[in-house]
């Protein structure tokens, strides 16, 4: 089957022409796909965080919410020098 190349604007215009029920279905399908990809990304990030915790002899599952937030804050800012 040939692949059809459309711009984002063309896609929006085509969806706008659909009857309301089909438009709703199209948008729900797109949203579900985006949600699935977001869940996959979140799972990958969580696995990386758990690995970094393990490397630092920390147990992510045993950490409180405050400990997790502090750990992530330190992780994000560890390359920054303070006071300069």
C-alpha cells in the first residue's frame, strides 16, 4: 500500500471534515496512542531511576515520597556548582 504524506495542517483539516462521531473516534485513537507511548516512556525512566538508586546503594521502593523528591532534585542538579 502506498504511503500518503500529509502536513499536520492537512490532517487537521481532514479530521475537521469528519462527522462528529468519527471525529471523536479519531481523536480518542490518537489520545490512546499518545497515552501508551507516555506510559512506555515513564516505565523506561522509572527503570533508569531504580538503576541509579541501586548504583548508589539506595532502594527506591523503601524511600518516602520526600526522600524520592530530594534524590531526584539532587540528581537533576548534581552537575551544577553552588555558590559561584
